[in-house]
């Protein structure tokens, strides 16, 4: 039996607004992020979700909290659902990385699957971690609907996998904060077979201020 997973990127943080590399740093939601989370909870009120699993980082758990109240579910947390680890550049903006770690920045601009920021995690390692986590979720909850609150990089890994894309190259999909995404996994033993049902739906956020856009490809144009 297939598992339906509603995937949510956490709400906005101040570091999102400043386009900083967050990674594993435990950054809280800002006021807009809390409002996004509140509206997301209302949006999810009619969904027959049986389980709610969140990254253990604060911004994800804070995003999950209103939905947990609406759905009357406990929030289970998993470190495996964290964002990609960016090592020593976490907390920095692109211009700061360019200035302080120019070689690491130039290597990162190549967007190769085996490149990692110093003391960080490569796209290949990150992808393996996320696909394994989703496989465990699908295996434990076959035939059920699960809400997963996580991070933008995680959704990028899911998108690439579902579309049969490689891990090289910049991000190609829209991944808004607190957007609504729905996937199906038919077989936990074949976790890379992912069907996208809905993606980047933000109707519940329509009248809120525009979101900061994380566009990796813009860095290539400036280089």
C-alpha cells in the first residue's frame, strides 16, 4: 500500500529573509513565519492525517505546532529530516562566504554532488540521508497519510528524485516557506519511486508579504 506524505518546508525565519545558510543552526521562526504556520494549520484541518513527523530543529517544530493542535496529533521529531549541513559557513550570507572562504564558494558554485562545504555534508550524502528517512516513514506507515515538516533542501532532494534529475546543478523547483506539497511513495523498498501530487501550493499564504527567493542560479550569473 502506498504512503501519502504531505511535505512542508518550515515557515520564514530572519535568516531566510537575510538569505543566510541556516543548515543545522537552530534558528526560530520570525513573526511572519508564525503567521504562515498558523495559516498552514488551518489549511491542514480537513486532512485525515494519522501521523506528524518534524525535523528536530526549532523552526520546523514551531511550524508543525499549529497543525498538531488542529489535527490533535503528537509531534514526533527526527534529526534525519534536518536541512543539509553546511559546516563552517552556516550563518553566513553568500557575500560573507565569498570574502572569508573564497575557494569553498567557488567550489560550491559548481553544484557538484560530491562537493561539501568544509566540515559539511555533500549533496550525495544529504540525498542518501533524506531518501533513507522517507523510506523508513513509508515503511512504518504504509497505507496512511503522514505530515512531514522539514526544510527547503530536503524538498529539493525529493523533487530531483521524483523528476529523475541528478544531484548536480542548482535548484530547479519552487520551494516556498510553509508551502503545501503532497507526494506518494508506493513501496518503501523502492524509495526513489516518488510521485508528486501537489507542489508549492501557497493559496493559504496569498495575501502575505512576498517571500525571499533562494535562487542558486543567480550566483552563477554574478560569478
